[in-house]
C-alpha cells in the first residue's frame, strides 16, 4: 500500500487545526500559508524536495 501526501493538503490541515486552537493566529497562519504555497508555485515542488 502506497500513500502519497502533497504539501498543499498537509499545510491546509495544519493551518486549520492551528486556527481552531488559537483563532488569534488567523492572520499569521493565512499569511504564512499563502507565502509557502506561492513559493512552491514559483519554484516547483520537485525543486524543494517535496
């Protein structure tokens, strides 16, 4: 059995849990998430090792 997990869904899951636990962090979590997804889009997931 082979399970592959992409960085996008994993980052979304972590961000969602953090927002539920600490709603005050919403702005920071969204900003970091967007920056990470943008960097992956620019440089490509294969170049980052994911």
